[in-house]
């Protein structure tokens, strides 16, 4: 399986990192070795001194597809969860300054913690899902899919022009504003509408 991540998909987040608001989806990938499951602890890597949290809604692909029309895109995913797109912000800044790809800042081992998934039918209107990251019990990021620049269906349609989507692939759909550093000892908890989806500690 592969992990596809969408960058700059919430205007307020694009602005907080001084990025332009994109006119088409920005995507990059993480390898399967980036996944961190089952609430396992995340060990702070020695490659960075500025590790940032990015809470994101994650959709799980359930059907093989290429060149998927936007109007049929909803048939290609049936479950939704939450994940963290851990980012070595210092390395990313270096890469951006040099015009290089971001992979070393984004695709390192365990950089994609993932929690439980539930049927999208249980969430009601997918264009208004509120989600939240708490660190040590304090609210740090709150997002709502009503603020997405590109909807889940638009993302699937766009990405599948370039990359065949396969069963089990995950799409991290972008982070809202409020990204920031995590420290060793932090406890991260991710919620959709108050329901705990992901819970782990940084060690
Ligand atoms: Mg992200």
C-alpha cells in the first residue's frame, strides 16, 4: 500500500507557513514504513530538532481506480479515520529553500501515525466533519472539512490522473492551521466530533 498526502489544503494553514494558496491539489507520498499503528509510541527521531504535528482526516481506498471522475470518486472510499502527518519542519524548510523534494522531512519511519477507521456513513455530511488534536489534554488544532480547498472527491479524481489508487491505500487530506512542535513526553489525542480516534505518546 501507499500513503498519499495532500499539502496546503486548508487556506489558513497555507498562510501560517507563508505558502501561496494552491489552485490545484499538492500531493506527496510516504512509504508504508511510515505507518505507526495501534497507539504505539512515537520515538522522537534524531534527524530533526523541530518536529511538527499535523492532524489530518485520512480516507481509505477500497477499490482500484485510475482516471476517476469526480462524480464517481465517492465509490472509491468507504472508511475515514485520523492520522498525524509528522513533519521535520527544519528539514522541510531547507528542502524548500533549495527547491528540493520534501521526502526526508515527511517520509521518515513512523511519520504517519494512524488510528481507527469508521464507515463514512456513520459521519453524516462529509463536508462538515469537525476534528481536533489535543496535546496533554489541551486543544492544539481544530479543523472542519467545510474549510477544505479540495474535497475528498476532488483529491481522488486529481491524484488518480497520475497514480493508480489501490485497495488499502491511504490519503491524508491536509492539515488545518495550528501546526506546531511536539516534545518528548507529549500525549497526542485526535478526535472527530468528540470521539477518540488516535491516542499515542511521543517518547
Ligand atoms: Mg500534512
